[in-house]
C-alpha cells in the first residue's frame, strides 16, 4: 500500500520554501509567474496537489529556479 513518508514534501510546500528564500509574497510570485493569484494560493495550500506542468514551469520561472530544483 503506497504511503507518503515523513520526508516527502508536497509541491505546495516546495513552492512556499523557494518563495520565502526569494523573499516574495504570493501576490508577487503570481505576477512574476503569470498565473492567477487564487491558483497559487490553492497550490501552496495543497488544495491543488497535481498542478499542470505548464503552471509549475511558470512558477519555477517566476522563482528563478529550474523545474528540477523546484521539484526535487
């Protein structure tokens, strides 16, 4: 039976960490990433746990990191 281990982090948590490192607000990141603010909120809150690749690519670009850095 698959289960999440304690060291697995959601994409929302990873985005929050990178956003904090970049000292960006959610509003600033949504503008830089060219995604709707509510979309970013839902991803960071883990309401949306499987965002599209396009959305994740835009967020990574907005954070100035690679997709690999954001998702590892």
